[in-house]
């Protein structure tokens, strides 16, 4: 619709709402008139014609005047705006709850990794309870996924295990898994790398692994399966299935994985979910020999490689859980601002809740959350990489780099 048509429709609506004059009745002959005729009732004044809107040269600005687009706070004219509908639970409360759950997940990941180094341990029920809390929080919203951007400095395995479990649980919920399957998924995701500490002298190096070193590290799957026998409270009815899932986490549908190079339907469906969650988490976090990739870039790459590493069901589950612009993604808005995705919007892959970080001039912007569902004419233009963010505002990039490390105090 053109802007002129928009004004015309508005004028017609105003005219329809104006008070109407009563239709004139039949004329009364003089002879039939009453001896003392009353003064005729005053006729309603015609409604004034609506004032023509001032000419606006910039069509985009004219459309924004319809209150359909978000306008940056530092450029918006002072005016009374219709308040947006508040979510059932404020974001700050969701974030506080998510932080408590993530703290528990990190703690359980560390206790599991330490516990399986002993002859026996009782960690199954504790891990399941923590994963149950994480699943409940994910049912309430996606804020917990924000915390999967954290890393642990002492040993990346703690955060990696917790993050993979949270992402896998989000995928399980998106796939409508039964409660028993979701429970097993969470535990196996947390335990998928419990054999890795045996090779800490290799994976902890600040250099890319050689082919020989990589071949040695692949043995951690068998080591992890053996360590599952040390978890004495692991339900015997699911132990064999748990072993198979942990063993197959690094298998791929095209037969390119390890340790047995199985493919397609030979791989347990839960192992497929944990496998793609593991890869997504690893690619979105830096390692000593490489930088992290932006979450949106990883999603794009996994979509392009569908069928070569993971089946379509696993890729679909990941997208359903974290969306096209996952939490933690840096994006440029159509307003020219730079923002970070902080919450996925259910039913919308491209309209998340974002936190504005930089204005159009790449200067630090006041803290502000924008729900893109409330501003349909404002959209995400493209993802912003870390290198670009460093060029735009080095101070912000440095602050974000420091903030990604999880601390226990």
C-alpha cells in the first residue's frame, strides 16, 4: 500500500466515525402545522474534514510514524507511545532463575568428571535432577541457552559438558521426546565426554592436534563407556542403552565418525542429538588454536552439511531449539544498531528478543531490550562477527571477551 493510500484510508475511517446528520423527513403542509410551531431543532454541524498530513519526503520515516517500527532511543522524538505487552515473567526474573540452574549444571558436570575417576561413585541421580531442573527452565523459555556461551578457564570440559547437556535438552523438548527419553538424553549428554580426562595432556595443548594425537583422543569414547560402570546408581535397566549412546556420540550418518564408522539408522537417535549439540557447542567456543565461530554461522554450516554429518531430524531439532539467530549471536538491526540475541521467540525464527549494544555510530548504547515481535518493521539485517565487532568498538569486544568466562564466586 502506498503512503497516499494509507492517508486516504485514514480519512475515510475518520469520516465514517463522525456524527451523521438525520435524514430529512417529509415536508409538513402549512395547514397541518400546529398553532404554536416550535423552533426547528438545531442541525448538527458537519464534521470538519480531517487535516491533510504534512508532506513527508522520506517514505521510510513516514511508515515509522505509524508506530510499527522500533526507533532508537537517542533519535526518537519525545512522544507518548502505546506500551508493549509485558511478558508473563519479566526477563530479569527469567535470567536470575536461569543463572541458578546453570550454576547447578556446572557444579554437577565437575562432580561427575571428578567422580568417575574414582573406583565407584553415585552421580546418576544428582545429574538427572540437575538436568530435570534445566529442562523445566527451558520449558518456561530459552533464557538458559544464553548461559551456554560461557567457558570454564580451569578445564573447558566442565562448561562443555553442561552446555552440551542444556542444548541437547532444548533439542529433546523441541522434538517432543517422552519424559523417560528426555531424562536419558540429559544424563548421556552430560556424560558424553567422561572418558576425555584420560587424555588431558593432549587436548589441553595450545596447538591443533596432529593426526596421531587426534587418533589417540578418539579413544575417549571407549574410556567413557567403561567409566559408566563406576556409576553405581545408574539404573541397570538403561545402562546398556546409555553405553551405546555415549559410544555413538561421535558417529556420523555418512560413516565418517568414530569409533566404529557406523552410519544412518545404526546410530541411536539420542546419540545423533547429543552429537550435533556437541559440535555446535564446540564450534561456538574458542580453542587455543582457533577463534570461535558466531552461532548463526555454525547453524548455516550445519544446514549446508545436512546428510553428511547429521540427519535432517537432528538438524531440524537444533534449529527448532536455538533458531536461526541463536542466543549469544551478534546482529545488525535494520535501524543500524548492533545487538545481541538474548532470547528466542517461540514460533519465530527471525524475531528474537535482542539487547542493543551499539548505536548507528558504533558508540555504546544505553541498555535496552527490544522484542522484535513488537516492531514488525525492524528486522535483523545480518550477523556480526567478532572480528567486525572488534573493529566497531574494541572496548565492547574486550569486555565481552572477559565476560564469557564463568566464575564460581
